[in-house]
C-alpha cells in the first residue's frame, strides 16, 4: 500500500504535498501538518525524544553463565528502566527493573515480577565497567532448555 503524501508548510509558508518521504525529510522545514499513515507496523532500532531514549532487544542466554544483555554510556545516562520478559521452554517471567549509577557503583531494583509455568531462577545485575554500565542476567539452574530475554529499555540523560 502506498504511503499518502505528507502535507507540510514549506519554505514559502504555503501547504505543500510531498510524495517522496526521503526528499521531504531532507528538505523540509521541520513542521508536519499530518502524520505518516501506513497499514504496516514501523520498526525502529531505537527512538530518542529529548532527554529520553527507547530501545528494545532479544538476547539468548546460556544457563549458568553471566550474560551481558545491554550496556549504556555512564557519561551520557544516569538511570535506565527495563521491562524484561524471560522464557525458558514453557516457563515465563516478566518484571520491571530500574538501574541507577554514580559512576563508581550501579544499583538494581526489580519489581512487578510475574511468573508462569514454573520458576526461572535468574538474577539481574548492573556493573560499572570503564565508561559503560553493563546490565547482565544469569540463569542458575540445571535446565538445558535454551533461555531468551526480551527487553524494552528507557534511559534518561544525565
């Protein structure tokens, strides 16, 4: 399905229809009168709004090994919030996690945890490593079923 034209106030101040979104974004004065509409769900690697950035990812975890699932710059961001979802076969868990650092130490708080299908014995942690904050997960059980963690992260500038 074709994307309808974007209507904007161009350099002349008059409403203009733009049929090519690439040239519109390159030459546009920054004011859009109408949003882009499509029947497809747009996919983004991350989105930044002012002082906040949103990102998501999927990471496979090896059981009984600490796995870094995300990292962010300690000099650019002070805190992060994660919505995590773990799966291990037919066992599932979800929780909200906040991370805060002071350039020397990092703290983690987990809340809103819900589990279904059995217990996944996991620990989420954060550490300061050079210029970055590392967010890690370890699943400590003898189950050899592959584990996956999906997360949605919100980070806030210093």
